[in-house]
C-alpha cells in the first residue's frame, strides 16, 4: 500500500541562464565557510570531494541550502550521486516541478498499532517466526517505508512472505545449495527484506554488504567487497541493476561467484522453495565493520538471533504496541537485527527511512517519530550530535516527541556531552531525560549485550584521570575535580547473559578495575566463518573476548576503549577518544575527522603518540597556532605531548561504512606514507578493476579448462576399464568371482582417477556372518565406492528398471544383484519376501534406503524394505556413510570433478525382534549414525 503526503507547491526556479550562477554562489559560500575563508570559484565540473574538499556532511548541508534557496525538494538519491555542481544543476532542473518538503502541520499522526498480546515464543527459526505471524495476522502492517520523503509504502507480513518465496524460487532454480552464502548488496528498501528471507527459504545464508556510496570511491569499495565475497564463498550476489556492471568486475575476482542478479531477475522464477532450517543452522553472516582491522564474518545461528531478540525484548519490555523508527542501514547489525528483526518478532511496526534520507535531513527522523508516535529508536552517538548541529529551531515548530520512551545510543563511543545537550534541547519538544539510554553490544553477541534499567536517567561516571592511566583503577573523582574523565554507563547484561572483566592473564578483576571485557550467553557466536585463527583469538573457554576495554561498577559496564585503540606509553594506558573529540572542536579542524593512535617505536621500545587531523585550508601561521593548541590539549587530557601532529587533507582519516574511525588502518597508512592520497578518477578505478578482473577471468578459464581435462580423463579411464570388466563378468557364472573382479576394478579406477579414498570402521563389518548394509545415496558413483570398500560379496538391491537395461542389467546380475518392483504392489510384496528368504539363507544384502538421490545435498527419509528384511531374517544392519561422492559427480551433471572420498562403516545394529517396531528401531538407529557422519542436512525433518 502506498501513500503520498500532501505538500505545498514548489517555488519558481530562476531562469535557465541565472540558475548555474546562483547555484555556484551557494557552493562557493559553503566551501569558503568549510575552509576558513579560502576564496576560490567552483566550476560546474569541479569535484565536490577532490577539488572543493566537501565531505559527506558538508554535501548534506549543501543540499539543505539549495532546497531552502530554491524552495524545491531534490530527489532522495542526490546526496549519494552528486559528484560535481553540474550533477546538482541537473537534479535542480529535474526537481523544478516537484513539491517542496511537507511542513509539520501536514504530518497527521498515524493510528496506534493494535496490541496482538502474544509473540512466537516457541519458534526455533526465523522462518517459523514469519510463519507464526502470517498464520495469525497476515495483513498486519509490518513495515512503513519512506521510499521518498512524500511517498510512504506499507508492507504486511503476508507481503514479506510472498516476496520472499518468489526470491527463494529464483535462487533454487539457479541451483543454490543449502548452507551456501548469498550476498545482498542493496540499499535500504523493501527489496532487501524479500532478498533476506528469500535466501533463508531457499536454504542459503544471507550476507549483507553495503552498496557503493559514490563513483569516486568505487575501487576501494569493490576491493573490500571482493575480500568479503571470497571469505564467505558466495556463489550469488543480489544487487541493483545499476550496479550489475560494477559487480561483474567483482565477480572476476571471486572464484566462487557465478551469478550477479537483480531482484527482478529472481522473482520471475516458477515454483516454490520452502527450506526448513534447524535452530543451530547459520542464519546470518554479519561481517564486522573493520574499525579495528580486517572484516571478519561473525557466524550467527537462528538460535543466537532469537535468543538476543528475546533477551533484548524482555529487558526493554518491547511489545506489539510499540513503534520502532529507524534510518539505520540494513547491512549493519543494529539496523538489521535490532531494528528490523526485533520489530518483526514482536509484531511492532517498523517505520523505516534510508540512511541517506537521515543524513540529508536529520529532522525527518524526529518528524517520523512524531507522526507515527514512535516509541523505540536506536542510533549511534553521531546521529544525536547531528540533530543538535544540523536542525534549526524553525524546523521543529509543532514537534511532539512525548511518545518516545527509549532512545538506544550505541555502536560507537557515547559522549556524555552529547547526551546532556540533546536532552536539554529537545526537552522542550517532549523528550524525557530517562528516554536516553546508552547501550552496548557487538556483532559477536548478535547485536545487544547490555542495556540500562528502564526509566533511569543516563549515568555518567566521573573517575580520576591519573589513577585510570597509571594503575588501571576507575576511582570516583571529587565533584569539583577539573580533569576527571567521564564515561557513560551502558547498563547490565541482558537476561541470560554475563559479562566480566579480566586482566591480561585471564584472571577476573574486581569492580572498578579496568581490563578486557568478556561475555557469554545464548546470543554468543561460535566463531568467525572460515577463520580459525581469529576464532581462536575470540574464544576463551566458554567466554568470548569482546576486544573492548572496560570496567564494572555496581554491575554496570563502562566502556573506556577498544583494546587495539588503547595506547601504552611509558607504562601508562592512554585512551584516544577524549582527545579526538576535544581536537574536533577546534577552529579549522573537520569535526569527527581526527584519529589518535600509537605507532610503535623500536628504538624507544614504546609507542609514539600520533594524531592525524583533517583540517580546512589555513595559512602556515594559522597552522602553527593550531599545532600549539593541539599540543596543549594533549598535555591537559593525556598528560603527555604528541610525538607527531599530522595536519592532513580531507579523506585522510579512514572510516568504516558506519562512520567509525579506523585507527589501525589510518596508522598503517601513516606508517606507509599513504595518508591523504587522492583516489583516482572513477574511469581509472574502473580500468584498474577491469585489469584485475581480467586476471581473475584468466584464472577462472584456466581452472575451467583443468576441470574439462580432468573430466575427459575420467571418462577415458572409465571407457578403458568398464568394457573389459563387463565382458569378464558377463561371461562368468560365479557372482563371488565377479564381485572380487568388480571390487578390484573399482579400487583401480578410484586410484587412477586420483581420488583419495579414506575408510574408517572396517572392523565393524561382520567377518563370517551375513548382514544388511545400508548406505546414503548422493551420486552415480556410490555403487562403485561400495564395491571398492566391501571386500566380501553383497547383493545390491536395485530397482527393477535397471535389470531391464542390457548393459547395466547384465553387469548387476553378474555380481548377484537383486531387483525389486517399485510400482506394482503385489510384485513389490513378493520381492520383499524373496529378499527376506535370501537373507535367511546367509546372503548379505546392500541397500540405498533413500531410493534415489538429488542435486541438492541432504539425507532423505529411509524406506523400510532393508530394515524389515533384516528384522525378519535376524541379521544385523551395518550403516555405511559415503562422504564426497556428491561433489565428485552430482545429479544433473555429467562432468566429474576432482574430490576426496571418505567412507565410515558404522557399528553393526542387531535387531531386537522380527516385527515392524524392531524394523523401525533399526531404521532410526542406522539413519542416526549416517546423518552424524554425512555432513549434510536432514531433509526428513
């Protein structure tokens, strides 16, 4: 359902000849302000980033001024797409007939949501959560999405399920296998939700990636995404049509990636895929933002996510009568899990806008809370700061924030100053002090770990600076102490979770002692995807290392630093955040663009204290004054001067996609002399990527050629061995001899094909007595594998149709195979009796009780024939598990691939009777053993 907000008509734009001049005067004025009075004229083709040095926040300010000056509403994508004033001119010309942004008086409050009075507490997976809601209230509003500022789209639970099933069918049609990763590189929108749940329904694992921001950053962006795609081994990337060309360049650098698809291409598929995952299956790979190093894929299961959502909901008393309002990006855990999945679970509507919409107009976030009577929001500290700095009082006339009961401030260091100033300013609009809640969480714990008690005002702890630095103790400072450090309390652990502080040796520390924060609980990840080294560093027994430095006071956690950000100088622990914030307040410094870090000095055996500071252009004499002021701040706040002050150009301080300072990466650029190096032109970046992609295509082609050659060799080998063996077996009347000949040929074939074959449990095969062998069925080569493994003759039980084929039938009869009818009931019963009699007479039988195999991995349900024969004949069942055969030669494929085979012969299971119940027990016990070893999902659930 779509709705359009009424708004006032647009003001008249100036004439076409005057428009560029007026636009450039606005650009020049902002550039002069941003760079301390620097004079210069911008041209229509000047780069806003490289030539005018306007960062993303400055460009957002530029949009606001242009809209105010001309009385228009620019398209929402303008902020992301504009590279030059000419781009702005085109956007202005397109916006000439568009209405201006609606005023507060036109934002009619929405109706409060109906309380459904229940939640899916018994659900074990995210799929079951959605099914629960669709079964009870399919048309209930789930998401209100502002696609544009005047266009609101409402999506129900049924809409979400319907869209997801279409995506799932498309993924299944493209042979997505259960457990494979699928990357989502989409902007905020309803399409993202369809893709996420569609991947789950198809059995895949969603991997959210952030989409490209601007063409000028495309090379760095794509190289980073390529590393993530290689890490998660995604075969499919879902993205926008506009990004497909760029994404194809990534594809050339990722060996596993075979398809780059849009939502529209996937939705056209026929059929339905409704995979049913297990609670401990992976539901999400959340790649960390990289603020302290290379991104790592956090493994989060359905159980992890549901445990965190339930604990968070209990702690903040979240229910279906709440309304969540969010602009957080969906590739970030706070937006994806905290805002969306938490809302979905609790049936509370989610009011959503894009991150770019918030950056362009921060007031839109507050007005959405007003209009929809929002109760719950979450945002990083910079969002509250942005509201303070970028919203004029005139934009707030009539604003009512009295419905807002929880503003979770997390995901980056919380500034006590920001908390106080936000509370003070917006109290006039109904914002209550107890609404503001500093929280703590991390991707390794799904998202949330600690939250303050509801209804409590923010707790700010003032501690002695010297004691913290020199002894690591957070001792309370006197009320009038001028140099006290202040930290915001982030609350206590969520229900069912625990936190503790330990020293470097892993010993637990008492309260008010600073150390490494560790945690445990049902939300905790089991590690990083395909990264055992990083996982080993994360796990400390049943505790996990957060990587954060903190202390506890009255059970509440106070974060002081990231472990990798803390600077150790002369035996003192120094924390960079306060100095960075103080430097950011100085004239001439770009706010939020300061990185303070330690660079190890081998000569002094300690760390040099370095500050990289992005500055607006200032004359040399002003630079010297700025350096003196920075040095004075460092001495006051850290008790130590800086060893190096780097006044750098814009874009020198590296940041993550969510805006966090990447201190380690900035330090590496500093040490390598790469600070402030401008990005190449977009066309040159594309050329670099194309060259890199060409190399990737060459590697891909060589690999494909090698696969063709190997498959040809295997077919040649089979053509040389099979006719000889067939002729000898067809001519021999002795099945035992034929079995020995066939087994030897099978072992020779496997060896010459270069396929490593490992056999475990040979001692479990009965040496003298008869038995019934049952094995999983995954490939055409399973029969060859069993012949290579089983030295004593067994009679394969095969479908009658094979016996009617000349070549296959002759061979199978020669090795003593028994054939059974599948479709004629009477003949099927007769065949079962014949098998039972054969078993009683001392013959061993071999079954594939699944009956068939498919392209998709997974253990199917077992038929009862083998187990009834074993029970009635009193023979033990020997379960045999074949691993690797499906990868070597999969169903619907005619090209064998190189792989390894592992065969596990399980413990023989004796029947405990001759009736149906005994046969059923045999089946269940044998299937349990095979499922344990096969490494594939259980398709019988």
